[in-house]
């Protein structure tokens, strides 16, 4: 009989497809955000996306100040990431997304490019809230972060989203409306 060596250790640690997907969601979320900006051409959506970028930069600065190591990877064949772990950038950013989308769905008017129906307010939070929770938990399941690192990241993203939303609703919204009107006038004059 031929040597039928089976590498049971590597088979044991193969990730399910959904966990692989959650590990790579930064690409999916970025593509969805870019598509939504292009579709709506909304200053509010562009502001929201700039907040996600600002949130990510802010948490990376905090991470370099705290300098807490990531957990020791326990999956065979995986090397420990060389960046710091506290707070989790993925958890921070996805919590920012979930919180801001929930606030926008509850308090902002529906953009004219979207269906003017009650489901436009309900469906986005129903999708993004569980997805955000799974992404945050996946950081622990994948061994990239500890529970404390994910919890602090989620708290940071939650607070950042509230602040960014407050700045939009209390001060910057009027400039956003003016910018959107200028863009629409330019677009109609030169592209249609």
C-alpha cells in the first residue's frame, strides 16, 4: 500500500468559507461604500465615508500609542501579525459603520436617489448590525485580537460614529447640501 500520509493538523485548521469571508471584509465594505457614493452622489454618503477613513486613522494612532501586542496565534502555519492589537481596527471601523448607518436610518431624510419607502430605513440596519457583530467576533475567532482589544475597538467606533454624526447634523449638513447642489449643476451642465 502506498504511503497515504494525511496532514490532519492542517485539515483541522482549515477555515470555513464564512470565516474566510469575514477575515477579508475590508475589501467588500470598501467596494460597497464606493459603489454607494457613485450611485447616490450624495455629500452625506461622502461625508460618512470620510468619517470611516478618519476613524481608521484615529484608531491606528491610538494603537501606536498603546502598543499592546496581539494574542499569540494558535493556528498552525500562521505567523503573528507584526502590528499592535489594541484596539482592533476592524472592530472599530465596522462598529463606526453600523452605528452611523443606524443613526442615519433613524434620523436623516432618505436621499432622493433611494426608494422613498419605509424599508429604506429598516433594511440597512438589519443587514449591517449582525454583519458588524460577526466581523468583530471573527477577530477573536481568527486569533487576531483578544476580547478586550475588540471591545475597546467597538467602543471607540461607537463613540466616533456619534461624534461624526453630530458634526454632520449640527454643523456640516448645510455645506454638504450646497456642495451637492453645485455638483448636480456641474454634472447637468457638462455631462448630460
